C-alpha cells in the first residue's frame, strides 16, 4: 500500500500534466464519436428548413430534438392546406397558421416569398385574379373585364375608416402590434383570410325583438332606451356594431301579396304598411283614403290644393326650360310627402327618387315603395347624403319645413353639391315667416343661385320658388363676400359615405373631359349616349349589350320569374348601370347600389338617366323591410372578402329588404354559392335554379312566408 501511494505521488509530481492531457483527449474522441451518431437528425432538420424561404423565424441554436417532429407536422399541414385550396376555394384561402404546442406561440407561414426561387404557391389574390381572368364562361369574362376597367378609371368611394382598413387588393391590413394605433410609419402586415362562409356552420334563426317590430331599420331605429326617448329614430345614421342576425317578423295583422303594377299606383294593401301614426295621418288627408283593406290614392289628388297636375304645369309655365321627361330626367324629392309628385312625373318619363327623412314617423317613404316608386331612407343632419356630386337634374322640396339657413346653410350647400350645374331647385311652402324668407334670400344669393320664379299659386295657396345653380365659376369670383368660401382643391366632392357636410362651395368643372360641363342628352337618348368625360365608351357599349343579352335570354324567360309581379328591383353591386338599362323596357325601376369599396361609377349611372346610391353592405341598407321584389347580386360576395365581420349578415339583410315571394339572382364563384345555397335552405327559401360552369355559377332563389 505504501508503494502504491508513493507511486501515485510520483505520478502527480512528474507525469500529472501528461495524464491529464491524455484523459481530455480520450474524452474528446468519445464526445466526437457520440456526436457523429446522433447529429444526422439535426442536419436533416436544418436542410428541411433551408428549403422553405417563407418560414419567418430561423431555428434557434438551443432547439431540442423533439422539435424535428413538430416541423414535420407543420410541413404535412402546409401541404394539406394547399391541396384544400386547389380543391375548393371559398373567396379566399384558409389561414396557413399552425400552433406550436410546445412553445405556446403561433408561427405564421408566409406564402410566395421564397428567396431562392419563384414560389410554387399562388397567393390568394393571385389565384382569385387568375380564376377571374380566364373563366370558361365568356359572359363572366366580359363582366370582369368591365369591372377591372372601372378600377382604373374610378376612385373607390367610402370613408377613411373603411378605406384605411383595406389594401389595394381588398385584403384586411392590420397593425402587427396594436390595431387600434394608427401611428404613421407603423409596420403593417396582411392577414390571410379564410372562407367567406363557413360550410360547416349551422344557423338557427329567430325573430327580431325590436321596438320597431316588423318595420325595423337597423341603422335608423333606436334599440337601447336611454332615459325618456321622444323618438324611435337616430339623429344620424348609427348602425349596430354587428349586423343583426335575426329575421324581421311579418306584420302581426297579416301580410298579403303586394298589388301588382300599375294598379299599385292607385291602391295598396293597408296591412302591408300599417303603422300607428299612419292611421292618424290618413284620417286628416284627402289624397289618401282608407277603403276596406286598401289605401287608395284618387287621381290628381295631392297635399297641394288644385292637384299635382296643376302644380307641375305651373312650374313649366314659370320656367319653360324645364321640360319634364326631356331636359329633366332625375329628380330628388326631399321629404317624400304623398309620392303624388313621383306618380305624376313618372307619366312624363321622369324618375323621381324620394328621400325619406329619419324623423318621418308616418313612414310615407314606405308607402311610396309599396306603390312602386323609388325611395331611400336617410338621416339629413350633419353628414352628406349617399350620392355623388352634380347628379340630379332637379331637386324638389314640397311643403318644405327644413331649416335651410341654419348652421351656416349646410343643408342647402349639400343640395348644391348633389345638384347638377345648371340644375333646378324647386321649393314650395305656405307663407314662410319674413325672417325665414330673408335668411333664405341671403343664403341663395351667397351661393349665386339665380331665382327664376317666385309665385304664389292661387289655387293651392302655395308659394313656389325656383332657383337655378350656376353653370360656371365666373359668378363666384364676382362675390363681394367670399362666404361661404370655395372648397379646397383636394376636397373630393364625390366623397359621401360618413363624410360630414362642408360649409363651402365646390368649384364647377370647366374642362370638357370633366363631368358636369355639359347637360346630358334628352331622355331616352341619354341612356345609350356616353359623353366625352366617360372613358372607354366601347367597353361601356359592350357591357350594355352583354347585360341586354343576359336579361333577354336568361332572366326574362329562363328562370320562371313572373315579371308581371316585379316592380322594385335592386342591383346590389351595380357597375355602369348595364343591368338596369337592360330592364328599361320592362315595367320596373332599379335601385343601382354602388358599394363603397368598389370603383365610383355612380356618376355614370345618373348620367344615363338612372338612379342609385352608395352603400357599404357590411351595414344595413336605408330602406324599410319588404321593399323590393327582386335582388340582383353579381359577384357581390367576392367583392366583400375580409370587410365584414359577419358576412352572413348580408344574407339576413337580403331577407329583410326582400318581400315574401320575392326573388334573388346571385352570380358568383361556386365556392361561395355552395355554402350560400345551404344558408338559404336553412331560411326556408326555395331554390329555383342553380347553374355551374367551371368555377363560376348562378343561383336563383325565392323567399317564402316562413318565419321562425
């Protein structure tokens, strides 16, 4: 033992360094051997990662071996998602995001950004554009070309909040850190969107329990009582945060099929428009009479004494240049009293759009719609009306009690905005106060309106004033006081959706290529005449011929629709008014709706002698329930990708505005029509026809009387 101990001490003294070095070397060789055996899996993972340039985060140096299996799972999921996209695309791909259960974080897989080579994965928008560029159906191809042309020539209408939420492709743009912050230069990323409708979703419908009951207008009617309310209506358009997902009930007393046109001009079913305040109103009027189950409208009877015919003749006598149906085609009737004006002017080929105001509790706009006349409901306080500038040939306000001179005259300035240069403003009232007349005179003089006539109609005891908007800017420069001032050049006069009224005058266009420098041709020539300011006239003519062919060969004869019962029609995504023009020979009128996220083609529609409005289909439309006989939606849902929080709310809105037994014609991608058909079936609508060709299709459905 002593010898061994001594030998150990000697080793430590003389050979300690060598032994230690040898031991370290042996251990190093063992470590290398073990590393060579187990390092193949790590190398494999690294190679797999390097082939996917779209993976946003590199592998960290401290990854464990278990993450290799997670990566393989992600790869499998990635490929299955692509296969699903190839097989079925419902207005957008599913989000290619898988959750790492080990790390507890979401990892985004970005498509189409491989730095090494061209990506084999087509992005959602590119795939959609590819489908639309080369459809097998030539009719669809032509329509898409027309809309794409509009993207070049027209601006997108809408408020800043709507437009800032979209990129140029219509995709949602969200801030990476906080969506609520709008700091300039903040980094933004595109959010990949899922299907517009979830095919697996099952909807259980219920009736709306609202104060307005069967006359519910979501963006107008108040739903939450705050204190003592004196009105059912909002002072301004104010919609629920989410669209209603309930169905508006039918009138309690029962609902009948509307009287067909043209009999509806003279009588309508009382139950279809029943309203407590309307009953009291009818008892005091002579132009509307309760007759059994009907409300009747005696010919030539009006709020105005002497009849509406005498009233219109007096206007033409005062201003001979007003030629109803020729020089004057589109008229805005503010207030919508008895709709007698619309009825009489229609006989003269004048299309009158009644503007029902939010405080009209008598619901006379609903009466106008039931009779078969154009009408829209809108608040008229501090925001612009949903129209582009310079579109109406004339504006009428009968028995007008609006405070035109209040708030700097902003209401009258709004009328000036939507009135065509050289257009007419006709106002009639009973003996205004001296103060009101003086204020009105000063205001009209300050905006350079020329008073053409001021006469008291003896028979009706009504004072009528006819003003004309100037046709050039020369007269504005002659004003001593520049009040109201001229609007700034960068202020868009056509911006109207949730845009506040401006207390300024927009300059009148002067160049021939600008809209508003020339008066449109006489009706009906203007329907097919395109002035100099409209680009690509050939394409617009082709679009009109295209829709004329579709309407004549398919809609009128091939779907089983009884057009003798169709009067009120809505084109939910009108482009240039081609669909409405194709129906011009039918006994219908068409409300052309231009979505706020689509090219601004509303001026073209009015130039052709048709009517329409701007609207955002993520909200409810400004009309009463059961207003329309037929709805037409051409690729509307494809346009709404990523905009609406609850896209199915658009279907609920279609159910609200469409009358029982009314029809809907929907043209879109099959990936949208298939789940859409299922939704309609859940609402007990009748599926009358389906047609599919490659990835495009058509769905024709009819609403029933069913209520949950």
